[in-house]
């Protein structure tokens, strides 16, 4: 498994815990990385994702609400909600992740950790967002 994918998994696990418990994001990701085999660049990427999603959470949730209007954000499955937050953060705020990569990674995470319909849901929301909001970068 590639380093950045493993970093996204670590970030997703941390953000899931934060969403469920309200624990401090920095504490959660650092604890998660203690026993990790991620090389330092991967660990730093996971930290960046957790930090960025935490700092922009309200704005990210507004985007989710805009592009998944039939689902109140708080009613979206916690795993799907956090996958969307990570991907939207990478698409709109992450300077070095191509949009297609962010979407593909999000769909893969959704298929791996979400329900049977999570991949389609995540792909649909992100596709709508990109059509309206994201700069074209391939």
C-alpha cells in the first residue's frame, strides 16, 4: 500500500475518533502515529490532513451540505462524512494533490471502510463539487 494512501487511512481513523468522541485532533493523530510504520513524510501528510480538516471543518461541512443536499451532514455516516472532508480539503486547500487523485483515493477509502453504497455516494458528491468549485488540474 502506498505511503500517501496509508497516511489517508491514518488521518481517516483519527478524524473518525475525533468526530465520535470530541477528542483533540492533534492528540489523536499523534497517538495513532506512535506505533505506525509510516515514514516521516507520510506521517507529516497525515498530520496535515487532520490539521487541515479540523481547521476548515465548518467550511468543509458547508460544501458537503451543498453537494449532498438530501442528506443533513450530521446524518451522513461518520466514515463517509470524514472521507468527504479529507477529499474536499485536498481538492480545495491541498496544494499538491491532483483533483483526480483526491477523488480516486476517497472512493477507494469509501469502498474499503464504508458501506456498499459509500463509493458511489462519495464519488457523486465529489463529482458535483468538482464540476462547480475545483480548479481544473487533471
